[in-house]
C-alpha cells in the first residue's frame, strides 16, 4: 500500500520477519524496480498506520529504502 510516499507492511508480517531474524525486506514494484530496506528500519524510521479495511500496518517512506532497477536487457520480453 502506498501512502504519504511510503509503503506498508502488515504488523504480523513484520513481527514474523523480526522473530525469524530476517535482515532485509525486498518490495518488487513493477517488473524493473525493487525497494530494499533493513527489517529494523521499519521500526526505527517507520510509523504505525491503522485503516479500517486493512490489518495494522507499519509504513516506511520510500526515501528510507534503497531503490534498485533491473536493466531492460535482463527482462524476458
């Protein structure tokens, strides 16, 4: 979910990643773009968000993630 130039991850998913000592979150945006962040960044730099239609989320601003692009030559076109 994108809001406030941020992306959200469900609280339960973030807890699972923390409990199982994952290091990074990779969000694939379209075919070429991936946003990469440390799991710890979601608590340290992110903020909680509640919406009636979704389970509780943690939001992290896109500017706090590393953006990687796949070159067009790497796509199976």
